[in-house]
């Protein structure tokens, strides 16, 4: 598929939405994340359910904001399987234009990701900058996290995913494989040491970062 054809395919996806399945973050996972990362360490609002139930207005402990962020890889991977699958071996996680923690997420609450394709911009070397709007929402529709997330798709990101379409996208397969791995968010960008051309394209998008 030519780059022009890929661009038209991507533009047709703008405005479309997808959803992940429902997930829960248990107190055990919150405790493990705090121990590993230091996020929330010594803070009863995250680690002491009884005290949090007495002294806070959330009915118990709440999930750390960045622990929610770490779930975005898995959950958006689920949402993107049918919306716009791409091979993360040929893509770079380019970071966030915007990230907001809108409301607290109670520990144990059911939540999912809602993803909308917001924009696509052609870049050098037949690559594309993809912007996703992402929300984490509870069962009652309360949004706990809102973000604008960027991915730099290399020229083979969509083609490779198309080749795997019979078995599901690589990104979707990884998301499914990591269902039981709460800290599985590190997989986006895996193997980038094998993609020097894509790294150079990223530098061309933002040359001011080269220091």
C-alpha cells in the first residue's frame, strides 16, 4: 500500500471510537505498584482501606494516577484491535500532548478505555503522526483520566498489521497476552533498537529534543 493510500485510510478513521473490555485494579495490585514505583508510598489514601473509608470521601482507597496511566497500553490495545490495528514494532510511543486526572478511581471499581482517532499528520519517510484521544471511564460513565496520546507510525506499521489480520494485530495480541500483567505498559516501543530509521524520523519531527 502506498503512503498516499495509507494516509487516506487513516483519515477515514478520524472521529471513530473503540472501547476496551472492563477491568479492575485490586488493592493488592495498588500495594505492589506502590512498592515497585514509590508512587503512593506511605499514603493511606492509596494503601489503607479502613482509614481511607473513615477519613476520605471516596468510600475507600483510590488508584494512583500514574498506575492508571500504566494500564493505557493494554486497554487502548484492546480498543484499537478493531478500530485501527498497527504493529507496535514499527511505531514509537511519542508521548502525551495532554494528560489530566479528572476524578479519583476507587480501588476495585470496573473501568474501561474509550479511544477516538483524533488526527493524523504525514511525516518524513512515509511515516505518520497519529493522535488518539483516550479516556478511562467507570461503569457509571465517570471519566477518571483524559489524554491526547501521540504515536509515530513507521511505513511498515499498518502493512505488518494487515499481514497479521488473520490472527489479529500484533498490538492486540500483546494486549491479550498481558491481561494478567498489570505493569505491562512497557511493551509499546519494544524493539526500537532495531528501528534506527524510525528513530531518525522522530528526531526530524522534534529536532529541538536533540540535546
